[in-house]
């Protein structure tokens, strides 16, 4: 049986590698990839988040990715995705290892089942391949939970450090600190571990956040809280639809997990022994999910940091109920279900298709990364390394190794039309007046705008008015002339228009 399980594990490993590779090479571009990598570039060049440029997440990711930025300089967004994939795969391994350490029997079965649920889920693979906070954050979360499988005081200290770092990557992960702290208080065999946990977590939180609060308190508070609180869901009806959509898309993305969870509720037994570690995993996974559910715009991909925890929890819940003779068939069925859901997902359709025109599928002639490279080649051909690129498609600036004008570091989310000038300058953003001055100045050698350019008013995330949009592009056409157009470019596959300054040959 062990030999057959190992064969299934190898198959699952190959499937996970294939999904990661396809998402790496063919996964749709996301605007967030640009400003996250650009933030890492800024940090590598000595800038500080909040104080020197706008940033709307906890501050750790730019510092971690700045260590790997030579890979991005050499390989562009592909390099950033490669680094992210490493964190994503490591998070899946830690999930499997954590679950295996929490059981006394069927350790291999448990580890492989968790690996299949996490690493062989194409949705999870995609969102821990594209450059977002998810892969690094969940890697730190699972490292913390793995540390807690050791019943030593220093393990609680280490776990707290990892969880504080996770909160320093994505603020919603901070809910795990009180959840785990309270859980430790009620563990009789872990006496005073909560003290170690509190000391470690508090110390690391101070190290991560205190420098930014002391240097740029207002900007940090706005980036961490104010920006997100300012989003406008559009009334109660829209809010309810968004909440229901969040749940619906979560079930679609993680269908095997959803079915297993439903099955566990129907297949409960009073004789099941309570496992404190399993309870902790459920508390952590549900705690993060509730935080995400309460967000004004609860995007389902937020759950990428909760899912590996939940996957380990459901396997640990069900594994003791499976008779030994059914272990291999259960694992085989789980692998088949993972394959079926992986290759029936909208994610893999997006590798090769960019939508539908009535009854005709619109196939991609190139991957999104290849189109990004083509656009970057044009930018490099018509500008010098020190030149500015006027664009809100920041992943193009990253790919071409060009800087964007000050205030545009957040890409499509840099425009706050109603901010007073003093506040916009202090927060390193652009209001209506400043945007018009920037477009009129023609300080950049080239300009590049897709459908995401000059389109979004923050923080409410509303469309730019038709009048403002017309005025903005009118100013661009006064200072710049068309150079090239790339169809079906970037996120949402809109046309990218590249302009060159009129006074430059």
C-alpha cells in the first residue's frame, strides 16, 4: 500500500508542477503584479513604503521581494512570478507536513491528501504564482502552524514570530495572533506557552510596524486601513450580492474541499476523538475567512491565504474516520477529483482564451507575458534606462525596467481626484489638478495606456467621469503622438496605446 501511495504522490507532484508551470507562463496578468514588484524596486533603491511612495498593504512584501529583485531585473514579471511560485509550493509542503505531524496514524495518507487539495488546485496555484501577497503570507502562516506542532515554549515563540510576519505581509492575517493566543491559554499541556507567544508576536509586530508609524503615521494608517475602508460597494443590495458572490466563487474555486466539508458534517460520529490541533486549524481558517467576508469588496482570491489551513483541517477531520483498507481508494479518488476540477476550471481556460464574441471563442495569439515583453521591447527601443514612462500599467514599467512619475507607483489606484493637494502630495498620490499637470508637462519620454489607464477613481473604486477622461487623453494627445498599439494587452485584455513625446524624434 505504501508503494502505491508513493506512486500517487509522484503523480500529484507532477500535476502540481504542471499547474504551476502553466500558470507561470500562461496565467493572466494582474495589475497588482506591477505595483507590488515596483514597490520592491523602490525599496531596493532605498525608498520607504508610505513615507516615500504610496502602498496599500502591510510593508513586509516589498522588503522580501527586494532581496530577489535581481531576478526581476533579469527576467521581468516572469522572474517575480518564479519567486512567488517558490513561496506557493513551500506553503503547500508546509501544509502537508503540519497535517502529518498532527496525526499518530496514516501520516503519509494525510500528507498526500493535503498536498493534493492545496498544490493540485489550479485556482490556488494561480493565485500563489502571480505576484500578490498571498504566497508569502500563507507560507509564513503555515510555518507558524508547523512550529506549533512542537510542544515546546520556544516553538510558540517561533510561531508567534511567523504569524506577526504574516500580518506584516497582509493585515488580515493578524487575526491569527489573538486566535492562536487564546487557544494556547486553554491548552493544559502547554503551560505558559501563551506568554512566549505573546512576547514573540508583540516584539515582531513592533519591529515590523513601528518604524513606519513613527516616520509616516498618517500615510501608514491610510495605506493599511483608510484606503480599504474608503471603498464603496454601492449600497446594501450591491453589498449583499458581493457577499453571496464571495461565497459562491469560493465554492467554485475549492469545490473538492467544499464537498468534503459537507460530507464531514453529514458523516459525524460521537465516537470521534477531539484533536486540539484540528480545532486550532478550523479556528484559524474560519477566522481569516470571516475577516475577508466583512470587507467592503470581498474578493474570493483573498481566501488563498486561508485555504491551505482549511484543507489541512478537513483532511485531519476526515482521516480518522477512514478504515485502513479504504485509504488507497480514497487517495486515488481525491487525485482524480483534483485532476477533474483542475482541468474544468475557468483558470485553465484563461491560459489560451481571452473571452468570447457571441458564439466565437477569442483565442490568444500570445500569452499575456509574451505580449508584455513585446510592449516592453518597444519601450526600451524608444527610451533610455533613465527615462520616465508615463503609465498606470506598472507591470510594463517593471518589465521594461523604467521608472514611472512620482505619485503613479500604485498604477491604476493612484488617482484620488477629490483629495486636497497637500494631502495628495503627503500621501504620494495624484488629485485631479495634479494629474492634469503631470499629463501636460510631458516630462516622460513615452506614455503607455491600456483600458486601465485614467479609468479608476480611488478610494471608492469608481469609473473616472467621461469629462475627466476626455480631458486627460486630450492632454496626452497634445504632448504625445501615437507610436504603437498592442491589442488584447494585460489584465482584461484591452488595447495598449504607446505614445512618444512630440518633440523627440
